[in-house]
């Protein structure tokens, strides 16, 4: 059986002209949704600021003691609760505002990611993109549906499992993150 001739513009099926092995992960394109950013940023804010919740609680307990011993004053409950709600609402508005600024639009563009042991390459297309070195990532939280790579105060990469091509890619990502000592499991 004779082989069919192949011209320089045709590559026979199953032969790769560039036999460089793939040592990383290539993901599907993904864009971070503003709703996801706001909820993750608020969650991070709550994790860092939870102890300040004791201030309004202490004021309410102190007022209960004063109400029972000296004189009743109900208005302090309204002021403390309203102040706490407005403070949380203020931060919610701040994170919502971040999603609307023109300078932050690149956070919400569609990227495909190429991840290897040296870096994370974020590509908009074949010619545009950016590089994130592993030393820029402080920690990684693995939730039930995504990797959340913390890079700073309210700065993170959110990589849902659905953008990975296979279970092998997810296992490789886990082992890579463990080797880099970045992975923190989260339920």
C-alpha cells in the first residue's frame, strides 16, 4: 500500500508539525460576571471585618443594661442598627462601583487561560493578553465550583471548573497549586 503524496500545505492526519509537548493547561474563554465579583469581594470583606460586628452588639448590650437600670432609650437601637446596615451597604456600593469604572473593564473581559508551572497567561485573542507570575498570587481557595486565586485586597482570579477541558486538567491544576503551596481547601 503506497502512501499518498503530501504537499507542503497539507499535513497528514495525526501528525503535528510542531512536536512541542503541551506542559500546561488551556482553558475555554471565560468572563467574570459583575455579580460574582461583588459577592466574592463582599465575602472577602466580611472575612476581614467580622470582628467590628461586636461594636454595635456591645452598644446594644450596653443600652439594654442602661435601659434596665437608669432610663429607657429605644432610639439607640435604631441608630446602631441603621448605622451598621448603612456601613455594610456603603461597602456593597463601593464594590458595585468598581464594576462600573472604565479602568476596571479589563477585569470583566473574556479571557482564555494558559496555565503552567511558570505563569498564568491570560489571552483575549492570539495577540493580546497578559501574564500573571505565580509570585503575585498570595493564596488559592478551592470552593465547590471554582478556584479563587487571591492576589491582593479585593483582587482575585476566579476560575470556575467548567472552563477546564477535562478532569486531568483539574487534577494537574490541584497538583500545581499544591507544589506552589498556594491551595487552601474550602467547603
